[in-house]
């Protein structure tokens, strides 16, 4: 996991290297200062030697300034490296998600992806900064201070042989249960984000059904779960502080008692025992050693917090897109809009027991208008989603322009297949900006022409700002029918060889629906048009109509042929006529 995430450091690797180097310099100065002060007291102040006092004081100031400079530089490099790492990691994850197929996206909920790109990356940023600073500072401080203390008195340093094992044992006992708790915390964060996203997205439905209290209860319950888990983890980690304080004060008392006897025993001869300055330095080193161990525990906490985000980010980065362009000899042009399903079957998952599509055989000539009818759940949408390779067929072969779709360059195939989905999505921005999703270089004339074909031009012109009218996120400031027509115009701007309308005229009136179909016949006769609809009137003048039933093609023919031979078509047709009851 660490190796995979480390790739996101890239151009900030020198900052990541220089930060711990500067930290080592800062720690070295901090460990040197107590020695200089002991020397100042023992050989300057105590012996009243002003030359020693002045030289040691200057050296002390220089050490302090050097420590400050190293500390500032280390913090600056660490900040630059951690924020740069987070920026690159977000970019890598977001870019990777863009290459996902629908089946890849199905493995992760939207709220989970959002959490990984925001909260998880933020936690990793803090942990990375902690690692290149505190994870270097703590062990270096402990090692250098311990070496310096042993240089003063090996006998007195034996006190650490009791304190350090106690603290290390405490860390080993406390950390594993906290790991498990934080694993649950971040999974609950996904649930919390999902609750918020659903509520905000469906706020109109919530208010229409007066379910505000119920939604508040759902949010409160999830939020309380996070609160309880965090409290449980903090209670466990809180045990670390009293154990640390016990060891610190125990060491201080022991050093005071033994050290005082050694100072008295030495008299005026430091070689016989310990000087007052050295004892003072020993107190400082004791604080540095034990506080550095406390920092180590903080590093463990941060690593504990970052373990789950690290795993979740790596899961996203490790997900292999299952739809890719052929590595060699990918086809980069689509000859025509013909479509051939040859014994095609499809499962949404390799583990799925039931097939969504079963042995579909269908030939659609280029330029044909094809209507697709079927009851809810008959796999109409699944059928058309295979054409631009939003999913790959599980069995059989699907050809566009006489070529297997798996042999096409993905961008080429999808540029030539325009699909207006059931859930129409508009993005925040002007109408022009939304339309240019279909063709970034489209001229105003081309946009107007596409909007005329989709019967969108008149209502756009009625807006005060016309084509510069701002669309709110999700298209909430336009009606469902207006949104559908804008999405159709956006698809037409691609000038595709195949146009798929997945129930995308359901919100427009029958007259407008007929006008759109008439415009298609007259203006884009060479484009293959697949129209999924619930209304017979939307498809009855199609060149061929496909009846889907339980994932299979039940019947294919014209309106008159199906009216004579297909019971499913007859049932739908008569149920939608005024005299249907007769």
C-alpha cells in the first residue's frame, strides 16, 4: 500500500527528503543545548570564569538559532510535501475513477468515492506530514538523548531500562484494538455521507412526504455511531497518558534521589561522580527521552487513523478498469451505424446467477429507426448500454459497423454513439456550456440547429438570457421536459452515427414528441436511431420495433406486423388507445 501511495509524491520528493534531514539537524541542536548549559554552569558560573560564560553563552545562542532555522525549514518542507502529496493523490484517484466502466463504479457507492477523495485523503495528508517530521524527530530525539545521557552517567541511565519497556508494552497493548475501531469509523463515514447525499438530492421528495423528522433520525443515528466509536477509541488511547506520566515522574524521582547522592559523593571532583550541571542536563534528557516516546505514541495514533484511509484509497487505485481500448491496432473509425447482436448474453456480475440478457440475436441496418418496447425490468436499457461499451457482453459478439465493439478505440466508439440516458443530467453552468459537452468546438449556429431538432430552441429563446441562461446543479431550474430536450440537443451535437434515446421523451407532450421524431427523419436520415419508449405513439412509425421480455427479444417487426402477431404489443397498444377497454 505504501509503495502505491508513494507514487503520488512525484515532484515533491525532494521536499519530502529535506524535511526529515532538517528535522535531524533541529534534534541535534536540541540535544547539544543541555551539554552546553552543563558546561556553562560547571566551568563558567561555578568557577566564575567569564571567558567560559561568554563563549558558552554565544554557543548556546547559536545552537538555539540553528535549531530554530532547522525547525522552520523542516516545517516548510513538510507542509509543501504533504499538501503536494494530497493534491497528487486526489488527482490520481479522480483520474482513475474517470476510466472506470459502469461495472467498476457499481463496486463503490458514490458516497464512498466522495469520502475517499476528501476525508480519507485529508487524513493521509496529516499522517504523511507526521511521518516525515514526528516519525523522524521522536526516534532521533530518543536515541541521541539516550546516548548523551549514557555519556554523562551509565549508572544513572539504567533507570531507562525500566521505564522504556513499560511504555513500549503499553503501546503494543493499546494500538491493535484502536486499529479495529477506526476501521469501523471510516465505514460509518461512508454511511453518513450517503445519508446526507440522499437527503440533499431528494429534499423535494422529503418535504413533499413530510419526512424531515425521519431523515433527521437517520442522520443522528449514524452520527451518534461515529461519536461512540471515537469515544471508545479515545478512552483506550487516553490510558497512554497516565502510564507516560507515571514513568516520567518515576524517572524524575529516581534520578533526583540517585543523582543527588552522586553529586554529593563527587564533591569538587566530577570524575568521582556527577556535577550539578550534569544532573541538570540529565533531567532535560529524561524529559526529551520520555516526551519523544510520547510523540511516538502520537505517531502510532496517526498511523492508526490513517491505516483505514490508506487501505480505502489503495482499493480505489487498485481497481482495474475492465473496459479498455485494445493495446495494438485499435480501430479508430466507425464505418457506419449498423448494429449486430450475435447470440449476446450479459450478466452484471460474474457471480450473478441470472442473466440480464439471454441469447439476443438482432440485426439493425445503418440509418434505421428502431423502437424498443418492454415492461419494466425487461432489460431494455441493458441492451442499449452494451452498444457504446458501457458494459461488455458476457457471451456472444456485438458489432457496430460490422466490427466487434471490443476492437474499437473506446473514445472513437463512444464519440460515434450518442446516448441520452433515462436519468438526464445537466451540469451547473450556462446552456451553451452544457450543450458543448456534446461538441466542445460547436458554433452558435450548430447549437441552434441541434436545439431546433430537439424542439428546445423556442423555450431557450424565451429565457431572458437565452443560450447564456445559467443552469443550476442538476438542472433544477428547468422542467423535466426542458431538461430532456437539452440533453437530446447535446447528444445531437456529437453528430453520431448511432443515437440512443433511453425513454428520454417521456416528460414531453405527444405533439412535441412527434415533432422531434419528424425532425430526426428529415434532418438525420443516415443516423441509426434507437428509441426506448413506453408510449406506442413514440415508436409506431419506426422501421422496426423490438419487443423485450424478461431479457430476451420476444418479437421484431413493424407496427402492423406486431399488432397482428405479438400479444405483448397488442396488450400495450390497446391499453393506450381510447377504445382499449372494448
